[in-house]
């Protein structure tokens, strides 16, 4: 149903418009898009939520949030003066059809062609928001809808939510966000793989020993406890962000960059993931939960005391070993790891190539390490190819050292422009009607299908998550998971 019309003259209606995500990420991203001339000045930005606020109050809240969440040089009074004229607020109760007229009334005064609806609310409200938008005649064939994760808590609930939205929007109108896909280096992964001839011939089980994907966070759960406790790290991070990264590393070259070409290839990877059956869960996964400790030299509370001492078996750390059953990846383990309250904030993908088949360097001090391609998403974005080099000198036996060839994006491009945030990229893609960096329904459901098996195994097991001290790299068992295979985490 979605036309090719890419005109960006849309109003953007944010449900959950005064919530944490809207204030921390969405509105700063919209402000930056506006500042850098990517937003049509005529479209409105309408915050919608149940809170009783005037448009002036809302504008003030947005102003304060930009002060906190924008980079120092990004806020400019003259830009704000123009941007703030786009802001409106509608008091809307997702379950009360009458309240949706607030949105219609605002839209009547806008010259936009149509609306983008951003659902930044609990997914349990997606169905009634769609239904009430429809009743208020606010959905046309040109409307678009953006769905924030989590889309469900397992395959069954995800299907239900997808069905509820699909009753009012076609798949071509639905943008399921995974903000990791909007990160610069994640997109750069596509260019490293498919705009160079160097790696692709080696990108398979004959040359690659294993792959590691780590997303480490220093933050705890804090005020998100009640959401997080129902989710845990597997649902919150692995089902979406880590599996999407795995798909981009493992997929076959798509025939072009069209949304469906890329998404078809990612789906094949998800479908080739070997099921981790309940009897395998103990061997292939590790769950952890942080205790009090120190991060960055500061003492921090444990997970349970953040939740006011509630008992909980929710994991704040997961490490797992996945395998992809296809020709390219047969026998190559993918080790995934993510957690809160780890010692540093970093997200990286490490492709470790095979060890050399025979060493001519006899001296015992000459340890020849396998080559690694290290793709770092954050904090700073970089790509390093770790190679063995001779240490300069006149020693009789040659000394070797692993040295990274560095491609730091900042230095390489000497880019005077700031790096756009993931949400800027993705919101702009919604306005451009480009779905390549969004998840299709079958992908989300494919990921849940694999995750469900792990959840099932955990449920059947009497084991609790293993405690780890905040500020450490998770439970010792996560080291054992990889050491058992004769490998190590790249720390
Ligand atoms: C979100 C998770 O999707 O990603 C959060 O819900 C997590 O728990 C966040 O903190 C991490 O995103 P980033 O971009 O800061 O790595």
C-alpha cells in the first residue's frame, strides 16, 4: 500500500511524547535533523500522552531536555526559536477514542501530507492506539508507524502485537526500530564486507575461527527496574541488538541494498541458527545478576537493592555460544555477551581468523597470534585489523608483536561534521520511506523463535543467575564458556 512518495512533509506524532526515550533520544534527534536542514520546516512534531499539559508546558519540557541531552555545541537559540514553533502537545489516552480528536484538531492546522506515528509506549497499548487512530480517521495509505522495541516478550506475544498493528497498517508502512542498525559503524560493516574484495573470500569457515559480539554497559537498571525486571538482558539486548549484529556479520551478500534484499538475507541467518534446546542451555548459555560493587571508581548498588530488595531471577548479564548451520559458517562458534554494570561501555564485533598452520618462528618468546578484525561501534567508532609484525631491532631471533592497522573513522575522514546519532539516521529513513535499517515482521518473529527455546530451558532449570560484582566482566562461568573451547574473550 505504501507509495513511492518520499516527500518528507509529514507531521510526527510521538505517543509517549513526554517519556524517557522521547526526551533523551527522539526530540534531540529531531532537533538536530531540523538544525541540519533535514526536516521539512512545515511538518509539526506532536507529543501525545495521558499527562495533562499545555503545548507551552510541553515546549518548555523539550527545551529543558535538549539542554541536558544535546551535545554542547549543538543547541543554538536561533534554531530553537524556529524548532519550538513546530512543537504541539495532545493529551491522549490510548484507550479513550474521544481523546484522539486532540490530534485531529492539531493536524487540521498543518500543511503536512500525512502523519508518522511513533509508538514509544508499552507495546500492550499498540493495538488500542492503532484502533483509535483508525476511528478518528487518522490512518491513510500514506501514514507510517514506527514501533519501538520490545515487540513482545516471546514469539506468541510478538505475533499478537504484530497482528494488532497489521490490522491497520501494511507491512510497507511499519518501521520496527532497532537503534543499533542506525549506528554508523553498523552500516559501515556493510561497506567493509561488500565494498571491498579483501575480506569476502575469507569470510567463512575455512578462514575464520570464531566471532565474538560484546555489548558492555556500565549503567545499571536504575529507574527502569520495573520494565527491565520483566525483560532481562536476553530479551532487552540479545533478541534484537546482538542478533541483528550477528545477522549483518553472517548474512550472504544481498543483491542490492533494497530493504527486502537485505532483510531476506538476515532472515536466512536467523533461520539457520542452531536451536539451543533445554538440555543444551546449561552448556551454551550463562546468566548473571550484578551485586553491589564499583564502576569507574564509584560505589554502586546491586540489582536487587535497586529494586528495593525485591527477589528476582532476572538476568542482567548473558553470555552464549551460538552456531549457524549453513555452508559458510559450519563449525564457527559465535560468542555473544552483554551485561549491565560491566567495567567499561563498549560494543564491538571481533572476527578472529584461523591460526597459521605452521610457525617458522621457533623461539619460544615468539607467539604468533591469529589475525583479528575488530569492529568497534562505541564508545569511539573504529575498525582495526590486528596483524603480526616484527619488532624492530637486531636480536638474533626475530621478535613478533600483534599490531593493529587502524581505521579510526574520525581521523580517516577528518570530518568536521559531527556523527549523527542512530535515531537521527533512523527517523530520517522513516521520512524517506526507506525500510532497509528496520526489522521486518518475519525477522522479529524468527529471532523470538530462537530466543524462546533458551527462555524455555532457563525456565525448566532450577539454576538462578550467577552473581557477579558490579564493575567486573560478569560471572566466571562466562569465561569458562569460551575457555572450554580453547579461546578467550577479547578484552
Ligand atoms: C536499549 C536497551 O535498547 O539499548 C537498554 O533497552 C540499553 O537497556 C540500550 O541500555 C543500549 O543502547 P546504547 O545505544 O546506549 O548502546
